[in-house]
C-alpha cells in the first residue's frame, strides 16, 4: 500500500468516526453493497456510488456533518427519496451523500395563517394528508408525490399537473432553513406572506442542491376547492388535442390542469390500470376545473364545446370522486406504466410556448422515426411542459446512445421554439451540457457567481447545473462529451 | 463513474428471472408502501433497493455478502410494493427466487441455521407442532403459562408471547356445519385447513365452512391437509415447496371443488401461485394452473350468493388488511362490505390498514426486532380508532396483533373474519 492510500484511509476512518459521533452509528452507511443502492436516482442513465452515506435526523446533525466536511474540503450531494429524473442526487465528484429521508417530521400546522412547517424529508403527499381534514391542501403535486420529498421538490422547483393554475414549488415556499456548505444554519424568508429585499428563498428553490442542504421549510397551504369538474376528451390525434389546449386557455377560462396523453401512453395506461380510456383515440386530454361550485358547470361546458370544435370525438365528465381519483391515478402512474412497454425508458422534460405544442409534437414524432425509438407523450399541456418518454433497452449500447441523442435533439427544438430545457425535472447531471443552448457565457457566469454566495468552494452538489466555460469539457469527460 | 452506453449488462448469475428485473424503472413510487422502508428509511430496505441489488448481483456488480443477505432477509414479502408499483414488477416472484438463491449460496450463522431448520421441520407438520405445544397446553390448563413465560428469556419468550391461548375455547367455536346446501347444484367449495391454522386456530377453518354453507355453497372436505408450501416459498426452499404443491394439487383436484379458500391468506396466495411454481412439471403443470385459478376468498364468495342473515351486533370494528389478501389476491372491499352488512356494526378505518403488522408467516420468529416495530406501529393505529374489535382474515396477523395489544393491556378483541361472521350469524 502506498503512503497516499494509507493516509487516505486514515482520513476516511477519522471522518467516519466523526460523522458517526454526530448522527449515531445507524446513521452512517459505508459498506459497498449497501451504498450500491444509492448509485442512481430516477435518472438511471448514469451511476456513481457515494463513498459515505449519512442519514441525519435534525438540522443540527446536518450542520455538524457539513462542518466536518468543510474542514476537510470534501464535497457532498443531498438526496431525498431519489425520485428525481435529471440525476440531481447523482454524486459527481461528491464522495459524501446526505440523505434527508429520516428528517420526516411535520413540525407545526398553522391553519389560521394557512401554513405548515415541515422537515425537508417529509413526503410531498404527506403534507396534504396532514391538513386535508382541516380543508387545506399543498398545491404542487408532482407525479411522484406519493414518494418524493419536499426537500427534493425545493431543489428541483417541482411542478405537477396543477401547476397551470397554482404555480410551481417556489410559489408555495414562504421560508427555509438552509445549512450552508460550511455548516452554518441560516433562516431565509419567513412566515410573512409579503417580504422585502432580494428574494433569497427564490434563489435557493430550484438551485438543485448547489446552495447547501435545506432542512426545514415553511409552506403555504391553499383551501381545498369546494368542487371540481374533470373532463376526459378523446381526439383523433395529438395535433387537434393540443390546438384545443391553446383554444381553451385563449378563451379565458383557467382550468386547474390540462394534461395530454398520446396513443402509446393511453394503451400502456389502459393495459396497466383499466380506467376505461378510449384506446382507439390518437390523444386524450384530461381537463380539470376547480373552485366554487357556482359557475363550474358553465366553464366545464365551455371547455367541452371548444374541444368539440377542435375535433374531440368524445368528452365525458367524471361522475364521481372515485372516477376522478382513478383518472388521476392513471395519469400520475403513466410513467411507470410505460415500463411495461420496454426494458428502459428516459423521460425528457422540456417547455415550449403553448401554441407551439402541435409543432413540437410533430418534431418529436420525426425524431422518433429518425432514431428508430418509440416515444410516448404524457404531459402538462396547459403550460406547454412536454414529457416525451423515450423507450430503449440498456443492453443495447447503440440504443442507449440513440436515446440520449434523441432527447437532446428534442430539447434543442424546444429552445429553438422559444422554450426551455426543463419545466420541473431540473438540469441536474442530465442536461448540464444543454445549458449553453439557452444561456450565454455571461448568463452562466452570473449564475455561478450567485451560487458562490452560498457555496464559494463548489462543494454542494458539484458538477451540476452550471457548466463551467473552458473547464466544462474536462468535468464532463468521464461521463460524456459536452460541447460548449 | 460508469458511462451511459458502456459495456452492456449481462446476467452472470441466476438470482431471479433476469428479464423480470427490467420491469423496475427505478421510479421509487414503492418506497412509502414498504413497511421496512417506513421503519429504516434506507434505500436498501426498500423494494426498489432490493430489486436493484438483485440486478447488481445477477450482473456480477455486487456480491452476496452479509449485507446483501441481511437486506433480503429483512423483506417481509408482504407485496405491498406490488400494489404501489405502476410498472407491474412481480416483486413476490422475484424475492422468492432470490431467497432460494440466498439459501443456496450464503452461509448463515449457526444459530440462524438452527432456527430456520427447526421452523421448517415443525411447522408444516401439524402432528409435530401439536406435540411441541403439548407441554405448554398442559401448563396453560394448570394456569402456569405465565410462569413458563417468566422463566424464559430472549427469543423463546417472545415466541411464547406470540402464541394464542391454547386451552381456552375460542369465541363462536361451534361444531363444523355439515348442513347440506339447499341447492344441490350450488358450487362446491373446499377450505384448505392449513398446517399451523388447524393446530392453533381451527375454529377459523370450521367457521369458514359454516359461513360458506350458510351462504348456500356445498362444502366439501379434504381427507387430510398437507402444508401449502408457503413457508418454504418464503424461506427459499423451492424444492420442498414444489413437493407440497404437487400433493395439494392431486388432493384438491380429486375433491372436485369449484373453489378453494383458506383462513390463512398466505396459503391462498401460495396456492394461487402453483401454476407458476409447477409450470415445468410434466404431469401437473395443467392441473396446477387450473387449481390456482380456483383460489378465492371467503367474503367475496359469500357476497356472490348474497350475504346470509346476520343478527344485530352493536359494536365498533376496525379492519386490518392481511398482506397476501390485499396485495396478493387484491381483496380490499369485499370483507368491509360484508362487515358493514351486519346490523348495528360501525366500521372505523385505521390509517395504513394495508400495512404489514410484522407477522409475515414466520418472519416474526426469524426477524423479531423489525416485526416488533411493525407490531407497535399497527397497535398504535388500531388503538387510535378505539374500536372494540379488530377483524382480520389471517391467523398470523391475529397472533401478532393480539400479542402486541395484550402487552399494552388493551381490551380490543382480535378476531378472524370467519369467527366474527360466525358470531354474527343469526341462528
């Protein structure tokens, strides 16, 4: 053994002992087989095993651990439930993983001020479950809401079907407790609904873990709508369905959500869940209106009429809460249902201005043909947030590369249409290389400077989000070539 | 870091059906449906983590070391993840195959080996189990069971605590109804008496028959009951599981029954999987498939012919979903519908009613620490409902939950669905 190695081991052991003293023996994982299960999140195209996994229960413990890492100059990556789809929790040059799954306590419910205080490892759906009986709900509802954590939602600024009306995570986070990469605990924002000064909460939400580790959040709650109308409309093709989307929004009625599924997805979902979707349709829209019961029928009726004018062959209203729940269950589990069609798939996440939806969908089907890979579409049509699902088989290296290339080509098309690289999944490890499509080197530099305010040494989730001009190729080389 | 599009994975070891492992898309929707993940909140104790380990093992990227074996052992096999999984991962099948792989390739400590061997030698054979329990039964008659419990410590004491009263007459224990069904063309149903059930909870078998007869079915009986093989399936002994399966297929097909039920939901799902288990059997593959298709569940069958007349029972009940009933056979509503049809009964739902209580076959004997944590969680949910009865349809859950409620001094009664319905039958 060389001297280097042995001193490295000594440092490793000393660090392990220090971390174990902070979080307890059962809060540290360092053996290979156990760590292996942490080598990727929902983005499975790349994997990398952390060297040490820490599972703290409190902000004080997180602070202690980050202080220990700060003294040694060691980088770290935070992880919640590992459901992210852009590799946000993939360790890239970050030996230590801080997992917030045990920080899952709901700290305080304050119905009078319509807010809730939670630890960052609380599962998204558990927030709504905790306040449902009082007539409230937490609006952001990503498809993974049964498992994903508030901390992960904050990192990725997650959305969900109801983003159309209610906005994304950043619109619902009032305050944060953040442990900076040097271990200092800071409070950002607060309980007040209006704030002054620079919006630091806004800078941390969507920073994808590059500002430190969020340990607690004060979230805003909304009144559960008095009533809902959920429409399922079948169209002969995706083109007519997406034109109807633009027309519905343009008419001035604002639905809570408009979701689209194309033929491939409809069939996968129907095979899996038997919800009674029309399997002969080219596309379906799920349009939901919520709010006061008065006037809801008129708005739903208007949407049905617009759908009909745009070629809908059939529109029906969910007749009961059970039917509505089934429809949403099918929609939210559509990604998984696709797993039945191919050994692997990768979900892309891009945004186009709503009126460009027909165009981008035509482009996606052209890409599908060019690359010889099936692509299904299930997405938040109301806000132009597309999710092409590219099917492939990881046992064929050619297919893996084609799936990656096809995804990138779709993203380029989104940007060319005036759109964006991500609606809600984040940039992560996946799309760092595409950032220059959207941002100039100056833009990226400013972003990096903002990040340095929180993380001057770039030890919090390093090698993510912002490609470094010049150094970028080098950083990404072990993974893939990133042209900048 | 491994590159995308690098060397393609290939199966190096036969851990489980390699193709089936690809059904998992690593989405994580199963996490919160997994009892062990709920407790440890660690990926390797989640279904996704276990499937990932199976795949890594199969591809030779991980070794079957103490950690790998430990995390597979810790799986309850409750199949709650199957209900949550959007991609249709056949987790139950995968974990059973993996357990067989572990048994064949991993050497446990001597103590563990002895415990497992003893369970396998005693439980499937009612006579042996009766003989083992005879001294305890005697002690109980002499009102000395408490003393025995105090004299023991560690695992044996925990095991004794789990056992139901052996000498007392269970509620609603009545002679097996041989009442002829009114309709000679009514479908014939056979109740598989199960190996442990007939020793520790035979009233559940007899009352199942009684309810079925009252609902208008012809009830037929097997000449003798052979263990269904569930215990072996869940502990990686596929060879003996197949042997038991073959005996059962022959015997049950001979009985001419149109449907089969079992008071133990684990037995029901095991028999429902015979088709898969014996698919390569030259002689019995077809009959095994046919038998698997006949597996039903008590309340569903009863509802099909219209619920019998129940007397009024003014009481509060909470219903616990036995794992293999709800996640294996997909039975959720029927028992509740039947219970709610009893006049005066108020059903109070507990949260997480479909989360495993930790019993899981012989799991509470081999993994007492985790089992106990889950029992506590279940007991808390039950006590919060303040219900007078906990009704469930699996003797294992009954013993596990009753033991935990006894420890807490609760007066809630834990009753098997068959016993409860028999109690409610109008005479």
